[in-house]
């Protein structure tokens, strides 16, 4: 090997190894790009990376919390870094990691990536990272520390293992336990006095339940035991605990909506009485609608202000399905009967629907709502192309002139209907909208609809329609002008969207996501 070759390779190695040293920081967060990404991942064995878009409302909301989390990690001198990537400026990273929408957050541990699924605030980010790196277990040395630790959180797990090997196994197990703060006691006298444990074991504390639960069996069974017992008899809904409440293996829920006042205690007592009959089978949840961050969860369940107090049911067994009582009776026996009918599948499925406009079929674009969707979209004599949109969605706003022009091109075609439906106010059984806008064709000669996955322009939409139906447009396919600037109304809509998503994300799970999904990209907002 020549001296030149050795020198050249040396320069490459030095540049590659020290590339991360040149990485800029923004409020404690590393700023990565296509060039320095690999070097940063190689240097830091624990690094959380947010791939964002500058225009994304969710990313803007996350930014200050993300920075505070990075600063807290640095202050606590923890071996974890936070980084961010503008995915709109770094195409290689965008193509590799963006599969649904913004922000996409990945945790890289020794180069291996997993999805971040913790709470999107500074404390949630830090605690999730601690849990993934084995830093989550807090050592408790006094009865006062145990008392403070158990009172600080709704659900807490404390373990006592005097054997060093078992203690290490417990701490390794703790890494895989999410959403629950975990404490550790090594002193035998303290364990007996404060935890009532005379031998190795765990104690589960739940703030909403008076009793604590012991586990003194093998560590291998801890996760199954936790899954069955970690949720209280009644869960008080909050956005911060939404994943804990609606996640996991639990599939059925009864939800009480109420306004906190002096007169609500009897209602809560009746709700608790009914809940005891279904412990372990149905999770009972309370929602105080006077809490500002809870407003959109009511919209999600179809609860009107005049209905409150009221109850609803939700199932995740086969997609996401919601139910409401025929009569708003809330005695303990009435609630129990509603729950029994829910379990027995005797309730009528609830689907949101707007009132049908009188001129719904008079314009170039046919207006669909929940009530007339099947009648129109599944007409065996028509090809029906539907845009599922939201009024606040920037990309939906930009699509309006394209959709209007499409309506003009097919207005005289008796075989084709160009339609639209507000996906925030209407629901259809069997269809779950994950990105906005979603364009889907309901062919007249097929039972299954076909999603459009191309670029949101007139040319590609027409090509898709012709390919699937054989129906040609009547006129020239010229792209209409589309304004790219975000209006004040659209910005306000983005804020509304965030509130809606807070409610829907709380109840959405992988079960419903798999039912029907659409790609999210720069041309789609996530619903």
C-alpha cells in the first residue's frame, strides 16, 4: 500500500470519526443531516432522533418539550443524546425512516432503531428513555422515600430482592416495562416494614385503589401479572395517561363523561359499583369534561354538551367501534345492563354523521355524509371517487381547485361520481382514515375500494381513474393553480387538528390502524 493511499484512507477515517464533533446543537439538541447522521449514530450508543417538517404543527408543538428533555438529560449527566433532522431537507433520511407522517421519532441503541411510543412531553421523553436504557429503576432507602415515590404517581411498582443476581434480573426486566415508575429496595427490614414483604417480591401501588397488590412468584411471570393488575378499577382519563388507559391487552371500555361538582359523587359511586361486576373484563374510565385538555375526547365519542353526564362504550376487538345507550339512565343497575349488552354484542354500532344537505347532489361534487355514504358510494351502477378531507387540512385546501376541475371533467359522465366527505364529522363502518386527504375509488363492479396513492395533482388522479374504470375525461387535463401559502384559517385549523388527534390517538391502536391505512407524506396530514 502506498503512502498516498494510507494517507488518503487516514483522512477519510479521521473525517468520518470526527464528523460528529462538527454537529451543531440547537438548545441542547444535535442537528443531524444526511452527511453526519451515521457518524452520530455510531458515536452515541443511546440517541433519540426526531425527523420533522418545519411546517408541521405537531413538530412545532413538540419542539420546546424536546429541547427541555435534552437539557434535563444533560443536567442529570445521563449517557443519552437527543437529535433532530429536517426531513424535508434530507431526502435520504426521509426515504429511509418516514413511513407515515411527522414527526417520526426513532430511538437508536447501539445502532439498532425502534419506534418511540412514549408521552410527547419533556418528562415523558426522559422517563421513556430511562426505561429503555436501564436507568428507570429508582433505589429507595427509607420509608419516607417509598411513601413519596408511591404518592407521586398513579401506578407504581416497587421490588425487593436481597440476592444480587435476582436484583440484576429484576432491573433488566424493568427496562421492558413501560408507563410504570419502578422502585427498588435492598434492605430486608425496610422491605418488611414498608412493603410487608418478608421474602423476594413486588408490590403494585395504585392511587385510585385503596389496596396494594403483592407478587411473590417467579420474575418470568411479572409482565403477565402486571398486565392483568396495573389498571385501577376506575381510570380517570387524562392525556398524559391515555396510552396506559387505552393501550395494552385491554379491548373493551365503558366511559363515563361528567362535570366535576358536589353532586357527582353519587354518580361516581354508582359507576364504581357497576365496574366491580366487570373487573378484569371491561375497563371503566371517567372523563371530567371540565378539564380543558379533555374536550376533544367527547367529540370522538359523539358526546354533546347537553348529554352530560352520559356513558359510552368502545371496543378494540375487531377494529375500533363505539356504542351509546338508547336511554341516558345512569343508576348502577342501568350502567351494568349497558355493559352486559355491550359484552353480549347487543348494542347498535354508533357512527358519526352530519345532516344531509338539501343540495348534496346538485353541484359538480357530490357531498357524502355518514347517512348516505353506502347508498351513493356503493351504488353497483356507478364508479364513485371519494375525497375524505378535513376543513383544517392544508393539503385538502390545496386540493380544492383540483377536485373542482375533476368534477367538471366528469360532470356529463353518467357512470362516474366525484364526491367528498368530511372525515372529521362522518364515519363509515369498515373504513378507517389515517391520512388526509385520502382519495378512494369505489368501483361499480367490485366490492373492495381502491386507494389512490399517487401525487395530488389532476394528471395523476385522472390517470388513476381511467386505469381503474376505463372512463375518459371530457375535456383537457390542465393543472389548476394551487396556492401554497398557509392561511390564518388553516393555521387555526392545524391547532384544532392537534386537539382532535389528542383524543383519537388516545383510543386508536394498531388493531384499528391495520383495518385500513393510507400513506402519509408531505402531501398528507395525519388524522
